[in-house]
C-alpha cells in the first residue's frame, strides 16, 4: 500500500496526485488552530531538506467541520494524522473520528512542547477509539524497537517509521537558514536511518509498518519492504515530483523482478532473517 | 491540473550576471505573466521556482541568478540537456489595468519582459545594484534604469497602476507610495503547488502560502 507522508501533500489542492495513492494521510491536526512557525521555514541541504513548518493546521473543530468532509468527497481512503501535547489532546481528537485510520504524530521535531510519553498517548487513544491506530515514531532515539514494543503493548495497531530528525543548516554568513534555527531533516539522507529503524522494529514485532524516509525510487521502496515494511509512504520526493506515486509503484514491480522476486511482497522482511529467528529475538527481549 | 514535462534546453545566454535559460515548450502552457514554474536543479534534492521571463515561439525562457547551489546548477546546463519543468503555477498579474507602470529590482525583473509584452510595452522603472546587473534591463522595453543608491521609488511616476517584482524592502516601499499596487513576492519553495507549506510570507499579520495565494498579491 502506497501513502504520502503526513504534511507532504495537500489533497484538496491536487486531488489527482492524492488519487494515485492507496490512502491519503492528512497534515497533523491539533486541538487548537496553529499558524505554524514564521518564515523562513524550509532549506535545502546537499542531501536532504530541513522544514520547520510547525504543524500549521486549522485545528480540530474546523478540520472536522470543513476539511474532513471535503477530503471524504475525494473518494480516497483517509488516514488522519493526530497531534497534540497531552494524551488527552490526542484521545479527544481520536474519539471524534469515524471511518479513518489514525496516525498518532508522536514525534514532530518542530514544536516547543514535547508530547507526553508515546505509550501513554497510545493507551489513552486506544481507550477512546476502535479505529486502527498507527504510532509515528522518531528515529532520534537510542532504541526505537523498545518504543515500538511499548506502543504495541499500549494497543497500537501499526507503526509509521520514520519521522524527520532534527537538523540545522547555516547560510554563507554562518546564520541559521531557518527562522527557528532547527528543522526536521528529510529526503535521501534519511533513507539508511529509516531502513535501520524498520529493520530494528521488524525484529521485535509483527505489527504492520509504514516505511518512509527518503524514498525516491521503486528500489528504495523495495529495500524498506525487505527490512519489514508492509506499506510505503512518500514524502520529500513529492515536492519535486508530483507524479512520484505512479512512478514509484511502476518501478517497484521492476525493482522486485530485478532483485529476483516475482512480486514486491515476496521480498518482505528478507533482510531481517527468518520468522523463527525473530520469534527467538522477541522471546529474549521479553525476558530481558 | 499539474503539468510536468521533461524538456530540452535550447540555449543558455549570459545577461549581465544572470543566465537566460531557454527550454523547449513541449505542451506546457506559458501561463500569464507572474506565474511561475518549478525547474529541476540537476544534482539537487529540490527543484527551484522561476517566473516565466519570456515565451518565445516554441520555448519558455527563465532568468536565473546563480547565487546558490540550485540556481548555479540550473545556470550551468548546456543546450541539449534535459530538465523536468512543472507549471505554470500560482497566480499571475491582473492585466486589466488602465495606466500601467512596471517596476522591478535586481533579479525581480525576471517576470517583467513577459509582462511588458502582454501589456504592450508600458513604461518601466528598473533598479539594480550595479551597471553589470543593469545589463539585464535590455530585456524590458521603455525602461528607466536607476542604479543604487538611487531607488525605483525615487523616480516612480504618480497616479499609475503599479505592477512590481523585487526584493521585499522595495515592495514594502512601493506599497507605501502605491497602496493598490500588484506585487510579486518571493520565498523559498520546496514544491510550488501547495504541498509543503514552506513558502509562507507574512503580509498584514497573516501568513500566506505564496505558491497558491501568490506569488502576485494585490495590496488591500
């Protein structure tokens, strides 16, 4: 299944791009409206880009009253990215949603307030809704697999890996290029980091995983699948190539056959080792 | 509807310190003056936005100021190279003006040759930081040229419909003199089509996404 990364596509402006996807992931919705950060908000680096948008969004009430109905009219399955500060913020939004998949943004690097612990937020949302809950995690952690296990235990139905990592770039006068100084780093540079995070989590869980981070080609998507991703999301590549969903989908089939697999799904988890090995790892980690 | 095509570079010409990059038009629409295109920057992660400078028959031409890694990569293309081109994007100038004067500063003159053509060569006022930069004024007919420290606002004729593009301080100064001016703004952009939320500019206290609400904004 091919998705967009949250915040990398406005389906209401370009429905034709959204319709190339199997599901559309919204920009993160917070309880209150947010203007986002002041400009300059984006900067390119040699191997990626920084963004400090700051969760600009119309807020929960306007999203539910205006944005969500307009998105439903597009006829594309919807994932709603939910953000906030407290577990209660997240749970209140989750309780108001129907007929969508929910992605909990537990890892935006561009807001001042750190959300409560990932597992607490997932547990509160689990109590508030029966909808599928995906936990979007940061790769900027010592042990992402430990976080994955904790959100699974709290009731997550899937993982989204990875969000951007905090980075900083300077202009020629040695001043930060972004008004906020730091931003979320994305693009090709994130690819090995995403592979490592998906790989680490696949060793400890059988949950579905949306793999994302620097995917530009079908081969990139295939590598995430080989590390255990069940779905793929496209982010930064969409900025330069709005036709990327259709292109990556076509390339993925070719990349699979070039690697000796009949279907992309046949390459699922092949880089992780056999299922028996994973079970042993899980048993060891559970007893440690 | 977004239209993106892989186009051939026809020629790259030096215009003062700038490069006029001419690509084959294919089935891309040139759009209205002030609209822009995203050009692939070879070897870079993100494309770069350029307003259309000229629309010669069968071509699209963009004026590029090679000041960073992306613009340098685009200015360095050769005839025969191929570039992905997306557009036209955004909102251009309204052309239903009675007594137009077009105003530009530095690389902000980029959309003005095409605008001048559409308005049948009205008077223009162009400001540059040096004689070398001012060579680009040759692209705009009927232009009065000023060089720093003289500013375009020093010579702007009164009671005209102003259509302007240039650096932010210039646009702010024009607004004070001509409150109903149409101004083309600039901001770093990742996508050009409303996806990234990167290109906001703060105007009258509100953040506007320049690629979908601009780049030409009428003053209120």
